[in-house]
């Protein structure tokens, strides 16, 4: 019986090594945010793109892994989570300040480097959405931009170069302006690219 298990182990190891033949053999970082990968087929350059939110994974505590949601002040949220790979927040009251409803993730951003965030978003009723790059602990805003959402899912891009290091990307869904009404906001395919 021991010989049978030994042969089975050797067979599994051989299949594993054979299956890895097409995997990259070496890799090295050639320039900022670009990794050169050598494979049996040749050399490829991979741009450093971080998929921050595809939201296909199981939800823990109603927020996707590595993300958090904050509801504070006078804001009220009826429900939030992910359905069919899309994160949503059903807002009952946006509150009195933009930061009263926040959906964020911790991502280190270095000063004076170029970044591009892309994401898809919509709302049941047109309203605005703000993105901020902020510092941890002090909550100092390093960069920010406001986007107008419609009832159709749209792809948005934001290129920015932080003047200081930042540690958190936040989507603000509170009271940004008079357009900030109670509705449901949908967010998907959040990506961060370092240029």
C-alpha cells in the first residue's frame, strides 16, 4: 500500500511540473510599474494594474474584502453589499457632509507618481460621487475629484499625481452638493494603474 501512495505522489508531482511548463520562468522590474516577464514563448511587459474592486468574491460583513464602508453623522443607509459582481449602496439620507457615507480601501500611493483610477458606476437617479486620495490617521485630502452619475453604467477615469503620500482611496457618497440625493449607487471594476 505504501508503494501505491509513493507512486501516486510521484505521478502527481510529475503532472504538476509538466503543467507549470508554460508559466513565467523569470521576472524583473524594468521601470516604474512595469514588470518584464520571461516565458518559454518570449518576453512580455506587464503594467502594474491593481484590481481594487471587481466584487465577484464572497462578501464578509456585507463589504467586499479589503474594502470598508462608513456611515456617520446624519446619514442613513438602508442596505449595501454586492450582487452579480457589482457593489451597491442604497442611501436613505446622504447626511450633511460628503464624508458621511464612505466606501474605501487602503492603497499606498507615493507622492509625485502618476496614477490612473478607472471604475464603472451609475445611480438609480442622477447624482454625484466623489473620489479622494487621503492620508491615514490625519484624513488629509491629498487629491479629489467629483463625477456625475447617470442611470446608465458608465466607465470613468481619473488621472492624478499626489503631492504627498496617500494611503486610502475613498468613494464619497454623502452630501457632496445639492445633486447628492438619496438613491442607490452602483460601483464595479475599480482599477488603479501606476503610470
